C-alpha cells in the first residue's frame, strides 16, 4: 500500500533545553524559552515614540497550541489575539509587577503540561492518514485482425473492480514510464539445439528496445536458476551474459518465474518478464499457483516465447505450453510461438507490444470488503463486444500474502 500521510502543523517547545533544565534564576528560565532577556527589561532605555520589538516567541506563536497561548496570556497579561496587529505601544513582556511565583509557575507548567498537549497532537496526526493504493493497468487493444488500435482516449475506456465502476485518474498513450525487463532463458537439455538462435535473437531484442531510462537483467534456468546479469542499461554487459549461457538438465520454470517476479517487484515503473522456453516444469520446487501469485503481486507482465523442439514430437509437453500461455494471459502479457516466423520475429512482436500500451490508473472506490484478490475488467463501451481484443492483468492483491505454515517437526 502507498501511504499518503496528511501532515499536521505541530508545536514542539524546547523542553529539553540545557538552559531551561539548569535554570538558576526565574528570569533566565523564562528567557531561555521565549528568547527575551528579562533581566534587562526594566533597565533598557526606551526611545520616545518607539515600540518594543516583538520577541521571537511572540512572532512565532501563531503556530502555538491554544493551551500555551492561554497560559502565557494569563501569566504575562499579553493579548495574543492582537499579536501581529499595528499597535501604538507594546508593553514589555515581563512587566515590573510580575512576581517570581508566576515565573516559577510558567516553568513548571511547560514541563508538566506541554508533553500532554503534544501527545494529543500526536494522536490527531495518527488519525488523519490516508491509505490508498493507485492501481496501474497497462492495456493493449487490437482489432479482429490483430492490428493495434491506437488513438483511443480516456473517455473511451471504462474500468471495473469486482464489477464496481471506477474513475480513471491517470491515462497515457504509449507510456514513457521506465521499463524494467528480465529475460529468462531455458537452457535445459531439450532446448540445447536452439541455444545459439536464442542468444542471437535476445541480443537483437536488447539492442532494439533498451532506452536510457530502461533497465534489463538476464537469468538462465535449467536445474537451478542463475542470474547472469543484474539490472543494468549497459548493452555490453547483457551481451557478455548471453555469451555465457550453459546447458543444464532439468527445467526449473516456476522457480524462474517466482524469483524473477520477486526481483522485478522491487523496481518502479513497468515490470516485464520475457520467458524463452519449451514449457513444462521438471524441477517440481515451486508450483504454478505460487509462481502466478508472485507475478501478480509484483505487478509483472509475462511474455512467453514458446520454442517447441519438434512440433510433431510425441514427447512434446502440451501442458507446459498451456502453462506458459495462461501465465501470459493472467498477467496482461502475451505468448508467441517461435515456429511462427522464428525467434527474431517473436522478440520483435514483444517489442512492438510494449511500445503500444495504454496506461490506465485509478484509486479504488467503493471497494468490496473482505477481498484479498480483486478482479478487473476493462471495456471500450462505444465498440461492439467482439470488435476489440483488450488485454490487461486479470486482477491484483490488496493484502499481503499469508505467512507460511509451520513445518511439522520430526
């Protein structure tokens, strides 16, 4: 959640001033609080027709609590309601008639009662806090032929959360928000034959897409997940990372999705994970639901490039391919088959998709209580129901994940 506290004006007297604590004389005690030298008040000469300047305490007392103002008025006889107004004559802060008992009363009151007033102000500060999360949606719109639909405006869209209409607060076309992108390449034995093609296509993609404000990272996954290059905008580092890919055995697909999403979740801006794999998880460490939840919580869009080893192979993992497709659909991304034009063409489609997104954002209104996951719907009311294909994430989590269950001990 993004917290937007509403700051309140607070008055904090210098209660811990060494001069005040070690006050030896009443006049010095009050002087340390007000900035006024009382010992000189009676003897200082007064020019004819001149008024005494306001003390620092009086000048800054517009922000004092009513308690302090009333207390000082009672002791000194000063009318704070007239502070700052033109006066013919301002009486001295410490008139000759003031008694030592009154001065001691001021010191004691500031020590004892001011903390109480401050505590009350702290309570008020805690009360006036707003806890509102801006929900960001990156939306792609295409027509029946798959062509990108541009030129839509804010008023063309409607957004619903759990079937409740929401007011769009932010709308942008082809957002220039910084892009944080992770390329995750499957280097298991089943994809070894295409490793050189994956390296080459990934390099072309990076060189074409990466801008000064963007950052990319590179990971490979087989039996384990290994980060080759942390987030950077240096193309040369990413190229060197791609040259260091090495073949492994198993396929830790869901581990890669989970760990990459967790890393992207710490970034600001658009967060994108590009998966290059033939599908199927053989490591059996992280589950599909766990990987999907982490991606949604981290607001990561997944683009899957499915590199099928042999199209008609009897050992082809159809279930794994379907998992890649649904991961993309649920998070607002898209899936592409490398066999349809090659890896270069698939990467080119990902790049084009990222450049033609609408940013729609809103503050949740009339939110349904008791829900952790909120379902989203985006429509273009003026168009027929089947005129456009609108892609976006299916929802978001508003509550933190539940703590892990304790494991039984032997």
